[in-house]
RNA sequence: GCUCCUGUAGACGAAUUGGUUAAGUCACUGCUCUUUCACAGCAGAGGUUGCGGGUUCGAACCCCGUCGGGAGUACCA
């Protein structure tokens, strides 16, 4: 195979959707696997939809995911510029070639006239399409005399250039995922190549750039499959059919319900991220959080995304980026749309946290919660992470679930207190506290022997002692190993919390009985 | 409406390309780990492979029909 060059070509019309990230990932993986080049191209041909900051967002998002492009705007490369708006003049030339060869024509119909036409047809339950069957009824260089056309052109009147799609032809698209797809040319409309503002449409710009940038594989979303027939025609008319890139149209990522493709609204509605990183809009209600802000590890997100529509055919599920690149192949990509399974995403993240080194997690926490952790030592933080990492889904869970490692207990779960606390046993608990106070070397092992010996000596049951200790120390019934936790918190804090905890328990019981 | 894509447990999906009893994972249930939660391990439940025909000794896989889901149908990408 020759040089592999793939591109991710988003439009800077807003934040990059998670489906776009997957497209970028698959492109990246193919490039890395084959020792090829991954290119970012910004398709900003629609100035009306341009959103400031979107391009930066795309770069930031790819960087967060660690799938940065080899060539692109702000990165460089031998095939630039990589913003289509900066390549505007280029497209003009190819549009003129289409015109000269009779494969395109000038069209003077205004958007308003077209809208009217469409509305009129719709009223009769028909659909208007600007194609080989209707173009002779429209205002264009096919129906106007050449003098009239020249006059309109000279007058500065707006015009578009449309592709003249042939009649009665079959157009075949070879797709690496779906095989050969055949379209009848009569079903294809005369797509606009050059808009009245002089900018190309996606179709023209895309083909020209893919060719000029020597793209070998076009990996993009399934929504492009229907227009690929036009693209094949364009390659043919521009004389590039023999060097046409290979196509692979990815299945869509569907809503959790399976009805329709995943959208921004699903994220708002279901309380889950559908974008890689957050977006700061002018209006607060237009801002949103991404996977990053939800506490996801980008490696877990990538792993999750990779499996949405692809699988290696083995039973391995946890893959590093390098392993993904090594295992990746286009023919293992599925054909049907994959639903966005947020629970699975969470599972992946949990697996990544569990597999992380305690020190790594500690560093990450200090990075995100430095203020709250000001007086906490690295060793303490690492031990804390080791204790909690198996019970956590997100990085943010550490602080929520384990806040009591750093500050006093805020709230106590009342149910177990009401059920299990016996004020008449208080003297035993106080005696246990005294026994703990006598421990010099306050390790988990010593704590365990002292407490267990105490329980045995007093002929108590584990079930009536442990839960009370746990609640007094942490306020909650769920948490890490009691002894390790207590050892980490330290003797002074433990003694203090037992005392205030028991006092609180007595109050709860007194209130319940009154 | 028209064009194209697609259909295997609730979800992701495997099945050496027509060959035993249709993998595995997430989610769910139970057990174990003799303090909780979680992790882990074990076990369980969940399927006429959308449906109906056909070809064949044999069909998830091939053929015909049918139904469902999705995408496209812009001077948006």
C-alpha cells in the first residue's frame, strides 16, 4: 500500500460532538497502525454558521484525547493551508474546469425562488429536486442564451455553479465497510459546487482538498454515504478517478433509546456528557460540561469510543491507545448504528481508575483539587487513593465519597444508628476507645487485633460493633476497609470522632424515643 | 414521498464465511470473599438470530417477499 494519509475534517460550527471524536479516533488509529499521517482540515466554507472558538475547541479536544494531528492549522505541514477559507481561490479553478468541460453550469435561481418552488411542490405533495428532470425549467446557462448568461455574469448578479449530473447512469461507490453501493444518476440532484458568495460547498472543497492533500482513505460518518455518489462523479470529471481515495462510512452513534443519532439535547436531558470537553458560551444555558468535566479519563473515553462500532474480535476490552492502533482494522468496523451506552462508558472509566497507580491518581487529584488538599501529604493522598479507587467511578468521586479523610464528618446516616445503636452499651464503646488510645503503633494490623480481641473479651458480636465504629468515623455505611481507613486518619482523629460520633448516636436515639 | 444504509438477549457485539448445544462484555439476580460498600471470583436468568417463505443433509450466514430502525433529500457540513 502507498502512503497512508487520512484526514479529520470538521466544520467549526460549534463544539465537537463525541461522534466526531470517534471519527477522528478511527482516522488516527488507521494512520498510526499503518505508519501514515493524520491530518486535520477545518471546513469553514459556511461563514454564516461559523462559531468563534470552535476551531480552538476542536484542537483542545483532540489534544485532551491525545490524538493530535500530524498536519493541520497551527501545526503545519506540506499541504497547507489547512483551512478551506484560506484555499478559496483554489476551488474556483476547478469549478471553472467543470464548467469548461460541460460538467457544470451557471444557475441564477435565487434562494427565494427555489424556496417558492419547493413550497409549491410540497403543497401538491411532491418534492422538488434541482436535477436532470427539472433543470431545463430553471434559470441557468442551460436555458439562457450565452449572451443572456454573459450579461447576468457581467452585471454582478449572484450565481451558483451546479454539477450537471448525467441521466441514466449508474454510479458505484466502493465502501470498505459496506461493499459496493449503487446509485441511479437520475436520483441525484444537481448539487451546487460554488455558492453565490464564491465559496465552494462541502462537496467541491472536499474532493479538491482530498486530492491535493493526497488523502488515501476517507473515513467519515454514514451521513455522507448518499452524497458520495456525487463525489465519485466529481473525481471522474476532474480526472482523478484513478487516484480516488478509499471510502469507509462509519455507522452512526445513536441515542440511548436507539431512535435517532445522539445529539446535544440528549446530554442535557439525560445528564450525561456527549462532548469531549466543556464549552463556555456567552449564555450560561448554552454552556455544557464534557467527559473531562464529568471526571472521565481520556484514555477510558477513547477505549469506550473505539468499541462503539468496532471490536477487535477477541475478548480483550481494555486497550491502550497503542494497543488500539495495533489491533485496529477497517474490516472489523460494524455496519449498524451503535447506541451510546453511558453505563458502559462509566465501567471503562472505573477500570482505568482501578488500573492506575496510587501515585498517579494522587497527582491527578492534587491537580484538580489543590486548594482542598493544601495540607495533605503525598503519601497520605496516595494511600487514600489506594483505599478508594475500587469504589469510585469518576475522579470527582474521590473527594465526594472520601471527604471525611480530610475534614470532620458532615452528616451521619441515621438508619443504621437507629437500628443498631444501644445507648446502654455505650460503656463498652468507651472502653474500646480507651483501648485504642493505648495503642502506640497505630497501624491497621494493631487496630484489627485490639478491636477483635476486645470484641471477643466482651463477648460482643462483630455486627454490633463494626458498623458503629464505621459510622462514627465516616458517617456512612459504605467505604473502605475499616482498619486501614482508621490507621490512615490517625489516632488523634479517630479518638475524637469516636467520642463525638457516640454522642451524636445517643442524641439520635433520644430524639427517636421522645 | 423518493434514494441509500441497517436489523443476533435490555445494551455493545462474536460466530474459523453454509457445519455440533448461537461466544464474551455491560446492565440485572444469587452465592463466596465469615463488618458495610465496592473490587474480584463463581453461578443464574435472558434468544424461534425482526417476521414469512424458499434453496440445502444442514441457514444468523445464500435467494425472494415483508416489517421495523436510521441517514440523506439546503447557496449546512
